[in-house]
């Protein structure tokens, strides 16, 4: 089985516009503790979410719902990172990273922009569905 989150992190880190904003702070799951101590600042986290996975019998394909969470120093900065990252994800088509072929990413709902209830850090988030191959592929 391939790791679609690792692939998406690698693809997002490689995008020049996202790299310029985040300075490489793109993670899967959660912010590392050492990064959380430096917040709020631009960072992007991809969080896997449950949901019915589409599986096909004819091909080794699967879907994964992923929340894109974009942090920023201000609400406007968080939303700008969200806007850039969401546009990048939507245009992905048959992209390979971390041995995973990502066929496409589609919106799975609208976005939210608010402040974290515990920290007060501004963020913007949106759910996406990734269609990817479960069979590893060479890069």
C-alpha cells in the first residue's frame, strides 16, 4: 500500500509558491511540537479523515479524504496559504511522489476560516478527496 499523505506532503513542499510561504513547514497528521512552539506562522497540515473509500476491482485504486489545514500569523495570511494550496491540489493530475501515483484531488466540501479554540491561532481548512494508486510506482 502506498502512502498518499506522504505523496501529497512531498508534492506540496515541491511547489515554489507554497514553499515560499511555508518555508518548508508542510506536515502530515499534526504540527510537530517544535513547530507548535513557534506558532502562529505559516504552516500547512494534511490530516486524514474517515469516510467511505472507493475501491475498484479492476484497478488498484483507492480514495482518501484529507483535510487541508493552513495556519498563518493573521486570518488573511492563513486564507492566502489556503487559496494557494487548494488551487495547487485541484490541478494535480497523475502526479508521482513518495512512490505513490496521485490521480486527482477533488473538493469534498467548502472551507472554513477561523481561530483555533485553544491557541487562538488563525487557520483556514477544507476537505478534499484524493484518488490514488495502491501499487507503488517508481519516481
